């Protein structure tokens, strides 16, 4: 295998490969961008006109009315702050917890490994139901409490397994030499493993953060009577709720008075955009972790 | 098996130490050595015990004729009656069939495509374009099923829907896609793929990012082309995570939720759209039959755990990967 | 007076004042807060910070803290019951049974007679209609959904036709389904496209629960029966059966089958989603709809905003064949039904009841419907009307109107309905005939003129042509928590939603076979519920002392 031959072979197959790849990517781009642009367009379109349908990626009658309706709802700024808080704190604590457990499980000689793995795996498929969970939270005094956003979901088996698998795949020389140099498990964890884990931590961090940002059901069940603990998504759900013709109207009773100005579809769209916007802003900062070899190269150096 | 040990998987082989069997070293000695590992894991295990295991007493509802409000000891116990009744419902089996079929289709599609996509994306040379695709591709994940189902309906509509317009332009007769029961499974799987492709690929992108670049260099030197690199380096490199996710997903085969089916269904395809969780909702909670709802939950969990252990066992024997 | 007497008198006065003042304070309202849960979400609830709310708190001392559900209230109510911690006031709508079974709400019967004179006045001789059922005959909930003495000025009817089509055909009389179909067929033939898009003769909506509104309810409207939910109750034997089992309704669906065979029915009727349906209507190309006003409201608003008034709809009570009387206006009497209750967690139930009583007083009712005198409304020559700026806000931005003034936020207790006049000769509520007329467009008025009536309602048989329904309405009868009747809805819907579309879309020759299949399955699966429902109806009539 001469170098010239491999170079030729490499560049030729590489070129067609890249071209086909690019074409596929463009297709994916169009197909995934379209629904988002469509949602954006409808959210910026006059809601009465939106009912007629037929919008693609540009608004017909531009308006900010849909957003104004939502933001006028009252508690949104405060709720957004609470959401941001729970996202930051919850994600950080969850990453700390899950990565520590993952690290422990990653050691094959760890005594509790088998037991703990099974213990955790079972939680993924077994649940006691809504009411027992509710009663537990109440007994623990976590009702109307910010911590109910953080504690129950903090230790998540799926995240732990993913991080652990990632750790299993890391080159081991670094950990070995550190051990021989006399470092204890925790120091290896902090100084060597965590920096190597940046891609997976970015990934899991993203998953957890999105989960925190989007969640409203826990607010609804546990914290609904305290407006100070309301989250953004919950407030948005309330807005959406108010624009929909309810079930009771089905039987001829008084129609719930709704916001006649704005149709439900427009509100749904505006809510989607408001929810996605922060994620769109944050994600580019995480992208550098997904560049091949960057992290390992850096740490090794 | 042994080749894998020396390439990228690299199981830990600490010089000398592994040779000594654990028993001889003594329980407390090991405990002391591994104290950090314990400290790093046990407190969180306790949290899991509290938040995840304690509520399992709720399974007792499956054995009761439950009425909310009545105290635990005041409930009527009916033993296995809820289960027996459940297994006699023809709708239960219909729901089971729908659930498993769509799950398997989804499993197939939601592994192959995101992995392929992640690999192709990581092979992309133009950084700017790559970043753009990366950001845009996961956007549909955030659009709710309510909105996505609206888009799907519009696309497939016979009334000025784009797909049918293309068909008409090519001389065919418009097809009412959403009214075909036989197509429902495919429409759901397709819509799911579209929505989740980018998001599911993220984790594989991270896994690919972790592969030691030296391995790629070595392969290039050995004359491997793009495909050669992908086949010999990338795929094995992400194989762990793929297998782990596969095992976990197999456990979830019966747990697929119901929102997709609920949003995409209509009166005509109803029989194909009833999935287990939807069935539990309509024939359990909504009928105030909490016992049955809980029984379905128990059946769900038992089946899932069985699937998990079986899948895990198979994979452990075949590939050495294991969740537990 | 001697000095001693003076002193004593002084002491006496001080004593009396000392006792009376606090009492007067309590009577006027020392501050108290009640927690409340309402199963009906109210988006415009402003935590009593609105103008009417502040006035109420000032006058009575009462502040209410409200919670609302997202989606159905069932989850939340089950949590509430499971935890045993109830809010002071609760308005659970259909979940009343759960609360009563768990002894969570107080029986207000004795308390009302002693402490609530206004409520007694308003409810009058309908007192028994507030009771729950014969097993638990207490008054647990004060009805706040149905109102006393309600008169519907302009009842909705389902069979709607575009005003443009009616105008072009010189406003033909639409009395039967055949007339209805003819208008559609003629117009579609003359106009195969509207605004460049294919015309749709008739479009129905079948998405989830809306199936009953647009597809199956019209079957009883067109065959002379009234709204008892999914049931039909025999007026003589009081036996219940699912209404699609009535022989007349088969003919209604057969008619729909023929409409489909002629190509006049939108093929997407049973597949489309709500927003697709609305989009079609809003594009102005659906000639006929069979649906309720509130369900097409968004689409009609869109048409109006685009200036397409001729594409909005006139409505008729079309029937299967002449001689049948469309029963939209059949009187039900006061239905009782959903209401607000005081729970066992409330520390001062008498105070809560007195508060609800105050809301039911004439002063209270005018306040919650009209607002504050000279702030929101004026009385000019004895006639009450809104101040123009507020009327404007009410017509154009109802949400802001409700949130700032608070009018419409406090319909939480028992009250009079539309059409009932107060002691000054004005209506208690702000809905009145003039308001309706002002809501009609020019095209509406042209049509009504051609039909020689003032309101669309005038085309329907009027209340006095019917006997009042002794059981009110079957859907307003609460079901006990553990009754198998809770299963009825899902079981029956699964059967009708499957077979009715099949019957309508199939070949006319297959219609009977498909329909018979449905009837057979219904009989098999819902037989046990029929007996239970009949029992329930009879129980209610015994409760209301109509049956012995």
C-alpha cells in the first residue's frame, strides 16, 4: 500500500462521499427546518387569519399580538426566573450526582456494582403511580417547595448508565497512571475523568436541562397554590388552557368565556417558540463538545 | 472478544492487582479501599430508594377495588380479580398488539437512522454547515405532538395536501392516507422519525466525539477509505453506547406512551391507534377503575423488567456489554 | 338624672357600643380568606385584584384564593381526595360523586334555611332540585352552572347554511333535511369552486369528543328529541337507552349516507382535525355545516375579520320529515346539576355560606353582572346600561374587560338567568335581546327580513309548544363514584365512533347491515348501563318529588 495509491483512493471516494453526504444533510435540513419555520410564521400571524390555514414559512398578516397576549398574562417574568433557576440548579446537581454514581459503577471491582446497577435499572421500568408519589411528596414536606423540582428526579438511572458507558470507553492509561501515582478515586474522578467526559456531560446536561425547562406537571400537582413557585411552562399551559373551548360546552351549558381575540392554534405556536428560544441560544455553546477528538486531544496534551 | 479488549473498548487491567480474588482480601479491607466509591454512590442510592422505591406500595392498588379518599386499610381487597378481568378483555390484547408492533418498528427506525445521521454528520467537512444542521435537526423535538400531528395531517390531506398534489401531478389518484388503517403504523413511525431524528442523534454525536483521534490516523495510514474508517473505527467506537441504549430500549418496548397515537388518530383508524397506555387511561382512570389502571401498570413493569433481563443476558453473552 | 344614674347610663352605653361594634364589624366583614378549587378554568381570574373583586372584599371582608385545573380536573381532584386536604370551597362539576362519597362536603340543607335568605328567595320552589340523590338527599352543592329562570333569547340550532347560498336561491324555506340538502346541491352545482378552491357541500367534524356534537347529536335534533347527552329517555316508562338506538335516528344517518353517495359530503369529515375543519370553514368554501355555534366560532370570527360576511351561516332546525318538531327550545326547568360546595376543611362554613348568600342577593347579582354603579354602568331614566368605553372594551377585548373590571369572574354561586328582571325592571344579567340584535351582521338581517322573523330563534318551535322535561337533562344527573355507569361513555363512544362513519361512508346497499351490527354491539355492551341509567333518572324524579 503505497502512499500515493491510498491518497488517490482516499480523495476519490472521499469526494463522492462528501457530495452525497451534503445532499442528504440538505434534505434533513429542509425537512426539519420547515416545521419550525411554519410554527414561527403562524405565531407571528394575525390569529384570525391563521384559522384559514395555508401558511407556510411567512406570515400573511404580521402581528406581535399572540406574544403580547401571553406576556400580558401576568406571572410570566417571575415564572421564567423560577424556571431558569430550577434548570441551572437542577441540571448541575443532577450531573454531579449521576456522574459520581456512574464513576463508582464504572469500576468493575466495585463491591456494590452488580447490586446497584440492578437497583437502578429497575427504577426505569417500575413506578408506583401518581397518587403514591403525591402522598410521598406530601409526607416529606416538599409540597409548595422549590426542592420538589430538584430532588425527586436528581438521580436518574438512564443518565447514570449513559455516563458510565461513556466512561467505560475512555482510554484507561490516564486513570491507571494516576492510580499508580497514588491518587485516590475521588481525585482521579475530579482531575481526569470529568474533563474527559465533557461530551457526555454536555449531552446529559442538555437532556436534563431541557427536561427541567419544559416541565409543568410537577408544578401543577405540587406547587399550584403558590404563585411564587410557578414555572414558565406551567404559566404557558394556563394561557393555552384559557383559549380552548372546554368540554363543558359540549352539553349546552354556559360556554367558558375565553379570550376571543386569540385562537388556540396561534397561542400554541407562540408558546412553542417561547419555549424553544432559550434552548436555541444555549445549544451553540455546547456544540464544541461534539467535535471529534477535540476533548481527548486537549486532555491528553 | 479478545480483539475488542485490545482496541477501543479497553477493559481495565490494572497491573497485578486484578489477579487476586476478592474473597481473600477481606470484606472490610475492600470496603476501606473503595470508600470513595461508596461515598460517591450510596447517598444517591438512598435518594433513589426514597423517591423511586417507596411509592411502589401503590402496586397494592392493583389488588384492590380502589377508591381515592378511603384509607389504605379501608380499601376492599380483590386479589387477582383485576388481572383476571384485564386478561379477559379483548381490547387489552388489541392494545398490546398495537403497542408491540409500533414499538418494534420504532426501535428499528430510531436506532438505524439517528446513528447513520450522526456518523454522516461527524464526517461532514464544512464546519459552518455542520453546526447549522446540528442545531436545526433537533428543533422538531420541541414541537409538541399536537402541532406535529396538525402538520402531518396537512401534508397528507387530499384537500391541497402537498403529497397528494405530487401524486396528482404524476397522474395518480389522490390517496386519503390518514384513513387507511393499514398505513397507521407507518405514519406514526415516520412522524416519530422526523420529529426525533436530530435529538436522538445527539448522544451518538457525543460518543463519536469521544473516539481517540489517533485511531483514525492509524486507520488512514493503513489505507482505509471513508467507509473503511467508519466500519472499523467509528462503529466499534460507539458500539457500547449503542448496545446499552438498545438494551434499555428493549425494556421499554411496552412503555411507549400514547401521545403520538392519540394525536395522530381519528375515528377511522381507531382500532390501530389504541395503545396500552391509552387503554389504561380510557378504561382505567377515566372509568374510575383505578384497580385496573394499576393492574396494567404492574403488567407493564413486569413485562419490561423481563424484557430487560433477557436482552441484557443475551447481549452480555454475545458482546460482553451489559447494563447490570 | 343623678350622677350615679348618669354614670351608669354612660357605662351601659359604653358596654352596648363595646359589644355592638365588634359585632357590626363581623357583620360587615372582618377579613377572612377562603381557598377554592374550580373545575372550570377561568383564564381571567385576577386574584380578586379586579375592581369588582376589591369591592366585594371591602364590603364582605372575604377574599377567595382560587386554583384551577389544566386539562381535565379528574387528576387534581383525585389528588385532593387522596390527600384529604380540601380547599374551603369546591366546584368539581362532574366529580361531585367522589367528594360526597368521601363525606368531604357539608350538607347545607339546615344551614341554608337559617342563614341564607337570598338563596332561599332565588331558588324558590326549586329547592329540592339542589339535592343530590335519594340515597344522599342532602344539599351538597349550590347550583352555579344552571341559572334560575333562564330564558334563551336566541337558541342555537345545528343545521347551518351559508348566507350567500341562501341569498342566491332567494331564501328558500328550510324545514326538512331534504330542503337543507337541496340548497347545498344547487349551490355546489352552480359554483364548483369558491375563490379558486373546490367547493365543499357539507363538512362534519369527528375529532375525539367533538364527534358527538357534529355527527351524532344532530340525529336527535333532527328527529324531534332533545339533549339528554348520549341517552334517550322514554317519557312514559323512564327507561333509558343510547339515543342512536332510536329507530328514527337510523333514518338520519341513512340520509347522511345518501348525501355522501351524491358526493356532497367532505370525504375528510371523519379524518380531519379541528383546525383543518376550521380552516376550511374560514376559507369560505363550505356551504353547509351541521354544528354548534361555539364550535365554529373561531372560523366565523375569521370570516368576519376578512370581511366575508356572506360566507357566514344562517341556521335552521331542519327535521327528518315535516311534522316533527325540532326540540332546541324544549324547557327543562331548572336542572340543578353542577354546583359549589363547602367542604369539611372549612373552618367557618356559616361565614362561607353567608358570603355565597350575599352574592345571591339582588345587590350582589347586579354587581357581578354589571359592575359598580357609575363606574361601569349608569342608570338613565330607569334603564341600566354600560358606560360606552366599557361596552366597547366588552365587545372588542373581552379578556381585558373581564380581568380589569372583574365582571364575569364571580359567577360562582346561585343566580338568576338571562331574561329575569330585578326590582328596578332591568335585567339581572347583561345579556339581552338588544345585544343579540346588535350582533347580527347586515347579511344576517337581510336573511331574517326575507324570512319575516327578527331572530333566528323565531324559526324554531318555541318553548310553549312543549311540555317541560320532568327529569331536566340526563347529562346533568351526577353519577355515584363507584357506579359502572362511569364506563358507559368510553364503551359507547368506541362503538359509535367505529360504526357510524362506516355506515355513512359505505355503499347505500350496505347501510342496513352496518347499522344493525352497531345496534347489536351496543345492545350487548351497554345493556347493563341502560338499566342503571334508568334507575338514575327515576331516582332523580323521586328526589324532585315528581315520582312517588
